[in-house]
C-alpha cells in the first residue's frame, strides 16, 4: 500500500511520518519532491514518483504542498490512501513557521521568542499564506479527500481516525504521537 501524507507546513506531518518509520513493513520518504530537502531526497533527484523504489510491504510519502504541482498530481494518483493534514490555528502555525524559517530549524525543539519571529520578511509570510489558501481551496474544501487537522490529531485523539482510514493490521492506535512537540515555552537549559 502507498500512503501519502500531504500537508501544509508546521502541521505535525514529520512526527506522523516518523511514527510510520519506526514500524515494520513501512518505508518512509520525507519530502522527496522538495529539491531543497537534500538530506531526505538524495535517492530521488528528479525521478518521477511512479518510478520510486522501496523494498518493504508499504510506502509512506510525507510531502508538503508546494510548487511541484505536476509531480504532486502523479503522487496523489498512485496513492492508495491520501491523508490531508492541515492546521486550524493560523496564528500558532505562522509563529512556528516564522521560527523555523528564521532559524533553519524545521524538525527540532525550539523556544518561543516573540522578538525573533518578527524578523522574518513579509514576503515569506505572504508566500506561506498563498500556499495555505491554495491548499485549502484544492484539498481541504474538497469533500473527496480524507482530512484531519493538527488540532484533532494531536489534542483530540484523532489518530484513531487515521487508523480506521488506513485499515491495515500493522497500523494500530498505540505509541502516537512519536516524540514531542517542537515548541518549548520557557528556556531550554544547556549543559556546559
């Protein structure tokens, strides 16, 4: 089975994909269409999704909505299950995006600093909001897709909906979420 997690930025999609990555029978590709993600896509380059190889029983592809629309359509068409992951609280999503974009830290813990997040250019935020608007009109507002919000998944035990949707014996509602939230309120102590 091929399962695609298609998401907006800062929605917990990496954590969800990591949950699959620690399970037997799953290969996980992290943003293989995102050319800027060289640490994850060095095995892909410009290979079309239909030619991707994996040696496990199932493949999970975690992809962010972005500029590579033609390849994304091919990826969706070859997927057996498509999970649309979005975030309802735009204010917190933008804070997280600003911190990640400013620091370059997309997948590690970070401490909230209001002064830091105000340093990101308006152009980056406008691009982010445009992608969010496109994603909403194309996927979230479309009743053809299975959708789940960050808030439902991480605060309201929505993971059971994913388990039911995927309907595989290997996918059970245990050990989720994998890891912790990235945002830390307060100060992270460092060992010297």
